[in-house]
């Protein structure tokens, strides 16, 4: 009987450890997913903020084409 009680306690402790592992893995998965979303949003926003205006891009393209034509 004593061995069965010890085995039951061992079994229940293993189940509790597995439940804790499952809870911790879900927590880390959610935390890393939130960090990933924040990193993606930061990347998109930083690209939108530093984006050149259309007029500046056209002017730089015209300057480049003129410099290539002048060198020939």
C-alpha cells in the first residue's frame, strides 16, 4: 500500500510539473509574440517616418540622370 501511495504522489507531482510547463510555455509564447508584434510595428512606423517625399525622390532621380548624361 505504501508503494502505491508514493507512486500516486509521484504521478500527481509529474502531472503538476507538466501543467506548470504547459502554462510557462504558453506564457513565453505569448510574451515573444507580443515582442514580435511590437518590433514589426516599430519597423513599419520608422520606415513611414523617414520616407522621402515623392518630390524629393523625383528631384534626386532627375539629378542622377542629368549627372549621367553630363558625364557622357
